[in-house]
C-alpha cells in the first residue's frame, strides 16, 4: 500500500511540473509577442 501511495504522489508531482513547464512556455511566447508590439509602436 505504501508503494502505491508513493507512486501516486510521484505521478501527481510529475504531472504538475510538466503542466507548469508548458504554461510558462506559453506565457513566455505571449510576453514576447507583446514586447514586439510595444517595440513596433515605439519605432513609429
């Protein structure tokens, strides 16, 4: 039973970490696009 609980906790933690990576990657892309738009407006 302890082994099952340990594996379940490990799987949950791994899933949370992987989901956070994908979310941060998407956020980085959004910030990059926003920065490009600001630069375009500033240069005009």
